[in-house]
């Protein structure tokens, strides 16, 4: 089986997590194929101009459709909520931390007028709602590149996903941002493994690796994002956590003038109207 992945240290670490999970269930040989995506090669354009975060999975999807790879390992938050029917998310692996982190200091410790690095519209609008005096400056590249720019003094602080830091074993001073205020991106902290929807063998193998809680959480998050008409670069955060047999859903959305928040609890057997009510609340309806 040929496993497709982006050619970055984090992507390869996530692929190793997948390979370890497979090895616990099967001794089938696995070959890793590294694929450059447009999001990796174009580090100057705004993400929305190269397809939003879909830019990080498009080439992997094309390779799947062409039969060049059998499965692809993706960060769930990079996977568009609207995707071709020929591609299926066969497994959502057990979720890591979903929070964002800021480093090297807490938000309230930053001097007035400090420059914070992030290319996420969601992170930018939430940060500006908490500290309007801060300047947000675009920050692209892999984790090592971003940390290097921080160390060279190009930014006073940067915001990253905690899961990526943990998966790479990076031990630096960083401060987790509360999901109550800093609602994460839909799917953040989860690894999605995709395959062709017609590949019954791959689907059967991936089904054994699927984590029910992680799938339920990310499915709710992505469904709300879809109802908002959002793409991964939209100013929207959605986080669902399974607690005591129910889903605690926090969401935030900025419509260009107002930052709206929703914090509610859904039954695990929720229906589409339940999600539509959350989307309506975010739109201020």
C-alpha cells in the first residue's frame, strides 16, 4: 500500500503515527510517497488566493484519484469541508490537543503594539478582539520556519497549533490559549486518513483505525463550518468535545464587523436542525 503525505517534518511525524497504528492491526507492507503541495511551494501568496487550506491537500487528492497512492495522511483542519465524492475520509485517528498556543509569552504579557505572527484569519480576529493594540503580521511556512522567524526577532510572538508542537517533540516556553476564548479551527488536532471511496480494501483497513470520539467531534465541527458556507481560511472557529455522553460545542465567527460566539451542548444523536441553530446564532439570526 502506498501512503501519500506532504513532505514536511510534521506531516511525516503524523504519517508515522498512522503507520504505527496500522502495524498494530496488519503486517501489510507500506511505502511512503512524499508529495509537494501548492501550499508548501508557494509561501508568498495569500492562502485564499491559492485555494485556502485546500492548497495543502489538493495534490494528495489528485494522486489518490489517479491511483498513484492508496491512502493520504492529512491534518484534518487542512481538509476542505466540500470535497469530491470520489475521496472518502476512511479514518480519523485519536485526537491530540486541539488548543492553539502562543509563544514565547502570554497574550496579556505582550507590550502594547507588539507584532504577532499568524496567517489565520480566525486567530487574527480573536486576537484583535482581546488585544486591539496588537499588530498581526502574516506568517507562513512549516513550524521550524516559523520558530526561526520568531527567534530572529521578526515577530514578538507567534501563534501555533499545540498538536504540531507536541507531535514534533518541541519543548519551548509556550502558553495554551483557552478554547473558551480562542476557539480552535474545525478539525484541529485530528489526523484524517483518506482513500478512494471505491477502494473497499483500504476502507476496511482504515475502519479498524477509526476513533469514534474523534470522528464524532470533527464531523460536528465540519458540518457547522459547511452550514456557514465556510472554507478553511474563513474567520470561524468550531470546537466540539465529547463530555458525559454529549457534545459541548463552542463556536466563534466574525462577519466583518461583529465577533459572535456560541457555547452549547448537543446530544450525540443530534440532527441537522441542531447544527443549523448554531450556524444561525453565529450569523446573528
